[in-house]
C-alpha cells in the first residue's frame, strides 16, 4: 500500500476530508499496516497421526487416525480435519482372498472472504481504496469504526462474519479375489470389487446486521445455508488369465471386465436477507431465495487387455480396448470404443556406465463424457408469467447427438539405470490430440435460442518430461539422494469450427483468454495501443515456458536434511489487484516518476502526471501495465531431522523402538519480480484455461513445523 508522506498527496487522492488525519507539519498523525492487522496472525497449528498394524498369515489389520488443525493467518479462517481409516485383509482357505477398507473424514474449513466481488466487501477489494493513515482496529468498547473511505471495514468483516464449510466424507471399498485355477502354465483369477464414496457438505455463511456494508441494500443481515451431497458408486467384475510357456520363453496375461458407475449429486441453497433481530437462522429473514440443483449420471464400461512378455523378459507388448457408455451422452445405449497399445524393450548394459536401457512407446485413446444436461434444452421453472408460475425455455439449446470428447495420446521415451544403480534417467515425449471438443456456437435469433452445445474442433498438446535421480553418496554412515524434474508443454487449437471466441477473464480491457485456430489454448489477449489506435493483441500466455524442481535428501549419521526448490519460468499473470490499487491511488509506486522504459516502450516525458496516473489513463486502451511475468523460484520445503539413538529411547521408555524429531519449514521463500502477493494465483480456481487472473486473493503464508515421530 502507498505510504502518504504529506497532506497534499493525501488530499489529491482522497479529497479535503483527510486533513484531520494529518498534523500541523503536514505529516500523517499515524500510519497503520492494514494488511498486517488483517493477515498477521501466527497462531499454532497441530497435526497428530497414529497407526496400528498387525495380524497373522490369514488376517491382517491396519487402523489409523488423524487430527489436524491449521490456524489461518486471517481471523476466523483455518482448516480442521479428523480422519479414521481401517483396512482388513482376510484369506479364506487357499483360494479366496477378501479385503475391506473404510475411511471416514471430517473437515471444517473457515474460508473468510477473499477474491473478486462487485459489492466492495471482500478484504482486498476494500484495501485499494483505504489509505494507511486510517485506524480500523477494534475499539475499547469492543466495536469497530466505520471505514470513511469505503463501504466496509475489513477488520470488522473478518471478526464478525462466518463462512464455514463442514464436510463429512465416507469412503468404503471391498475386493474379492478367487483363484479359480492354479498351475505351472495356467492360472485364472476371478475378481470382484466395488466401492462407495459419499460426502455431505454444509456451507453456513452469516453477515450480521452490524457489519458496515449490510444496511446498504436496505436489508440488513444476510444468512446463507447450502447443503450438498454426492454419492459415487462403482462395481466391477474382472477375469485375469495368465499363461507361461513350457520353456518360460514368454508369458501372457489376459484381462477382461465390466464396470458400473453411478454418480448422484444434490445441491440446495437458501439465501435469507433482512434478518429479524439479527438471528442467524435462514428462516429469520424477510427476503428468502431458494435454489436447488440435482444431477445423476450412470456409466458402464467394458474392457479387454492382453500383455505378453517375451525374449527373456526383455520385450513387453500390450494391447487393449475399452468400450464406454453414459447416460450423459446423446445416445445412452451407444458404446464409444477406445483402443490402446504399448511396447517396451530392455537392453542390459548397452554402453559403459549404463546398466540398463529401456525404450518404450505407447498409443491410446480415452474419453471425456459430456457434462450433465448438455444433451437437453433446459427449462427454467421459476419464472413468473403474468402472475402465474410457468416454464420458459433457456437460451441454450442442447444437442441430442452429443458424444464424449476423444483424446488420442502418443508417447515415447527411455528409462535408464546408470553407474551401478547410482542414477536413473526418465525421458518422455508426448502428444495429445483431443477431437470432438464440447463447444458452444451462436444461433440465429430467429431460432429462439442464443447458443447451442455441439461436438467439434481439435486441440493438440505436445510436451516433454524429464526426471533425473542420483545417489552420489551411499554408505553406512551417510547417503545423499538428489532428484531433478523438468516439464513443459505447448497447446494449439488445430481446428475450430466456430469463429474465434473469448472465455474467462473480464474482457479485453482487463485481459481475456482467446480461443483461435492456430493459437495456444491458454493465450491471453488484451487492448493495446498501436499507431494511436486501440487493438486487441496477444499479451501473454498462462502456460509457463517450463517448470523444474530440485529436491535433495542427505543423511549423515542420525541427522537427515531435506530441501525442495520449485522453479517456474515464464507464464503470464493479469494483475487486476494492482489495477484496483491504482484506481484507489493507493499503489506503492503510484506517485513515482513516469519516466521509464517498460513493455509499452519508451514513454514520452510528462511531468504533470505520475506513474500511477499514467497507468490509469491508459485503462480501457492499454492493458499491458497489468500484464506481468509469472516466473518464480520457491523454497517449498526445508527440513532437518534427528533420529534419537535407540539406547536413549529405550532407557527412557522401553516400549519405544525408534523416535525422530524434526523441524521443517514450508513455503519459506519466494523469489519473483511479480508485484502482487503471489504469482501462483487464479481467481477462477484450478482450471486448465481461464487461470492466472489475480483479483483480491487470500494472502500466501509460510509455516514452521516441529514434529515428533515415535514407533512402539
């Protein structure tokens, strides 16, 4: 935030009303670090895990429990998690094996209020327009002052609001394996497995009437209640036949099976405004809105696969085919066929220093089913037609012939074991081609619709993955293990049966993603000035040039060290948080001299404006000042651990067989030229295209952990 040094600067930004905040010498009476007051909490976090295992040759049992509490850096934010897991393996006779697993999880997320809004209530939507010389802290009377510069006080909002997400999740599975046939040459297994994944999620949000912004709409106090449930069921039956040749020269494994899946989602939301006497219940409001959404999808799949191991286990050849159908497809009874094939060959000591070299290649297809309801033309059932409830046709027409997107992937690579098993190298190149994309096209107004869902177009992604692992030091006293990974990919819209369109973002004034034939699927376009005219041009790409990671494990005696570095080169962030601070004349460099060279090119010297004014005057025609490089180098984790000698632990507690104490730091350092809070940001969540938009995010945090691990 900008630090105002003189009253004249403040008056120019916020008007004559700021003079009482300044002394006779023209300097501010006091300044406050509003961000630190909001997000400066450092309450301790806790995590405890316990596990027990044991059994016999026929029965094995594993049970574990987890309790975790992460305190958020903003008041009334944080994350709690409890979990219990139980696994049981039972052998019945010589042929039947049964296994059961259950996992019960409970999480409570206190989410706070961050990211974009259009009401001026989110914390970092208010800060840009609030100067640092205003005191927003809680008073001695346990109240909060109103923010005279905006419609809300972020410190009050954080303290009094509620945004809780309570989730219960139960996952259970069972497997039965029957050895129908066993022999030297043939074996036949019958396998049945199934599982249920059920979660129930409750979201409670409360904005009490005393919040500064609540009376603004004439309906003070807002309560929201959302109940969601999702049940995923899957059952499959499989047959696996193995054959060994008489001379063991080759082996073959044939697998076939059938799978069923059932996905049932139900979401109901109630929004209640104008709370009577400030009561939090959703039935205590005079203005109530109810929303509900239900989705159910049933899938069925068949597969057949063959694997053959030849030439003294050096050559592996496999092939298979899968057939899928889904109730989300236009024809729910039609199967989509997806074949695959792969081969690899191992060379033993082909070169000096190379212990083993494997060449591999694979090709396969998979599908991505349509979203629920895309084959239907939706009806809106909550419309009022001349005072009577009625159905109206939605503006989007479904496609009764819609089918899954189809992805064809070709990959090849090498795996090498080097220097006496001291190092391994894995290199993979791949190409994914996705056809029958699920797209929207505009329709003629005379059709009565605006858009239609349909299959069409082609997207191609090419990439390279490299991983190098090495153990430069290996002895009883010390060892050192290091790993380097590299990844990059590039996408291209190969065929687009509709005109170029834009998605995500907030329009070309603020940066948007443009889908155009022959271009990257993640390119960002925006308004730029060219020859005194405004044009829409590519200004960056959300996809980075590459990503690399370096990790090291070092053990010296009883001491162990671990470090992880993460490097992203390139990529683009649209920093709209900076734009908001510019609008509020509150950016740290707003009053700086505008004479500099940036991506726009040499600037004509104009002593009558500041750097921030120059950026704001270009809004709507020149977006590039808010387009920033997303490169960073992060120290993700650094830890040191000490294995307590067995003699010490057993002297203190004979039942203890081993113990370790460790100190670790996570997200410790970030090196970046990005001017925002963190270049790893996405206002629209984790999605493949419309990401890297920075609008009022939750601030990043670092943490230090002291851990004790004990084995009995």
